[in-house]
C-alpha cells in the first residue's frame, strides 16, 4: 500500500556530511574520499597554502554554503597531505634513513576551525620531515653524484662548492613557487644565482633520484662558453619541469591510494581493482610512473572508494535516524550489495513491519510490509495511518541525508524540511525507479 524512496546523489551525501558541526569518522571519510575522487594533477602548495581560508569562505551566501565550502577545502587539504606523508615515508624507507614522520591527518571529531588548524600544523610537520630526509641523505648523495656528472665538470675547482650550495638550498627549499620553471632568455652567461632561481621552483616532493638528476644538471651549467652554459641552463629548466610533473602525478596517485586503502580495509575491492593499490603504491614510491592506463584505473578505483564511503556514511546515518524515530533494526546492512534492512516498531506489534534498502546506484527505498491479510475497516485504517507516518519518517530521513524523497504522496525536493507540499508537486529526477508495491498478504 505504501512505499517510498530516497534518491541519494553523491553531492547530497557530501553536503549532509559537511553540515555537521563536528565530523564523525564516517562523515570525514565521505568528504576526504570525495576530495580524492575529484583530485587532479596540481602544482605543489606551500605550507602557508594549507588550512581553510575561513575569512574568505565566510563571504558565502548562507551558513550551509559556508559549512560546505570550509569542509570541502579542509578535506582536500587532508587528502593531499596524507598523500605526501605516504610518499615521504616511502622516500625515507628507500633511502634507509629514520626521520620523525607526522601521523596521517584525521579530521574526524573536529570542528572546521580545529580541522583547519590540524592541516596547517601537519603541513609544517611534513616540511620539517622533508628537510630531515634531505639532510640525512646529503652525504651519500654527494658521493653518488659523481656517477651523474662528466669528469670535466667534476674536475672544475668550483664544482664541489657549487654542488654543496645547491644541496643546502634544496634542503631548506619548501616550494617557494607553485609553478614549474619557466624558460626565459638569458642574454649573457648564466650565474649561480640563475641556477638557484631555477632550483627554487623544484617541487619539494621530488624524490632522491630526481634530486641527484637535478643537481647534476645544475652543476653542468658552469661552462666557460656562454652559449653552452645557456644551453645547460635550459636543460636544467626542462629537467625541473619534468620532475615537477612527475611529483604532481605521484601526489595524485597517493590521494587515490589513501582512500582506496581505507575502504579496502572494510572489504575487498572488486576484481578490476584488486591489484590497483599495489600499482599506485609503486607510483608513490617512485618505482613506476602513472601511465594513461593506470590513471584511468586509479580514477575508477577512487570512484569505487568514494561510493563505499558514501554507503557506510548513509548506513550509519540511517541507523541513527531510524532509531531516533522509534524503529528497531532487525537485520544488518551489507553496504557492498543491494540489501534490505528490516524495521519494526513497538506500536505496530506483529501486524506490520517495514523494509528499507539501498540499490546499486545508491538510492534508498522503503515500504511498509503487511504480516497478514487485512481484517476489517479498522485494520485498514491503522494501515493507512502507519503508511502516512512511515512516509513522513522517510522524508525526515531524506532531510538528514540531504536527499530528495519520493513517496506515494509525491516528490519532495532535496533540502525540503517539514510537511510534504500539497497540490501540484515536482516530478522525480532522472534515475528514479518506482518503488516496489506493498509487500505482504492480501
């Protein structure tokens, strides 16, 4: 007799998560997974660029929009910083050095302001750990640079001094420029200052092999012939540009990896992505590049991880909301499949129950279930009343989820709160499937 459905689009779930004053673990997972899912290759951001710009965001039109934008920025910061921590751990392990690495950043249990402060602090800790790795490898790096340089460069009396200065610059360098090195014409013989200006644009997430290659290219600029020196300076710029692009690809792979590993811990990924994490891990460690095929696979895996995070969040929110509304749960969710949740109410007794289920597209449906055939007008009236109440509860659940609601009473747009509108109502959006009919004896 009565059934309804809630259309849960990904942005709606993210908006519901962002509406919280203090993030739960599930809400944080949704926002970070969504940020990673939306991530793209990007230039390094300096330490001061992390943390939500609360004063700028506060210019938004509404409190809800302010909340969404703040949490969106914070979640993007968390996804990127955790990717950089993962890559830094791989660098330290490969170099055989021990440094104090910050713990992965968690924004759960935080207000937006607290989460913003956490991102800023974590960014500072990452920068210090990067500097510690560079200092720790400096000695071995200087010894190994000989394999990258021709003998005539090593024989120059000023070569060792220049390399030491360049090393020290890269040890302290924290990404002063957010853009790759731009080629500019140098009309005269390049100076060490010209070389340092290029080195300052090197991405701090460059690994140790890339550092050696860049330092070797920098040392080669010291040529007696001005034309040759300019040519080597252009080669250095090209090398830094290529390294920065590779570091950007590793950050992207790292963001996908972090959320994929988090969701895989709750259940094995589907077969197409069973080996994706290992491939992305190799990219983060600098052992392979992010090829076009792996990029497509990683993006799809990130979509799966984001969908898993949404399902877990919806499950938790539904449990809390339905319990608050007086229902008891008689079955368990399986968020990896389309599964039914059976509900009961003390005031319904054994006469009726209800079912809610999430389909493979993330839509949540519900219906009242009749235990036996109706017996008289009084029983029919009770059923109608319970169906009306159940539809109202479905709308309340939709409001909590930030989702549009469809019942046999009509369509309630996303974000609507209160009673269903009377008269003409809007039609369900694309992708709506009519709910299944009343289940039970006739």
